[in-house]
């Protein structure tokens, strides 16, 4: 076994109870869950989920959108591909698409409406 260390966390009692209940249903304990979270954060070099203050943020995305997002190495790669797609569309007919229409189209792509 590798070297390990202990950490102490201060949690709301109800949050801890709810977390332990969830993890038990998943067949893991709090330590395993924290290890999963930390390993994923290190692997991605980021918090492994989106943190936002946006009020219009909707999650989860439709299953087909999630599947498409997961087909890219990173979420940034997915966003870049969608922006390239929007750029190609505007190049095909640059006079027929306003910036607002382009933004609406990209928003629809992200929300699985197109």
C-alpha cells in the first residue's frame, strides 16, 4: 500500500449524512469518494465539474449532448468544436446571420436543441 495521510474536513452534519447515504448506495465510503474526486481533479487539472453563478445554467444537459461532450477529450475541446462549427456556418452565409443569431445558434447547440 502506498503512503497515506489523513485530512480533516469540516462539514455540515446533514451534508455529511446525505453524502454517506449516497456513497453507501454506490458501494463506496467517504474516503473512496474523496479519492475519486481528488484523482479526477488532478487528472483534469481542474474541478471535475462546472461551478457557476449563472442563473440560466441548466444541468444535466440532454443525454445526447452529454454523450457528444464526452466524445471530446475535454469540455474546452467540445466548446472549441462548437465555436468552429458556428464559424463555418457564418462563413457559408456571412451576410445572412447576425451576431445575435449566431450566439442564439451556439446556445441552442450547447443545449441540445440543434
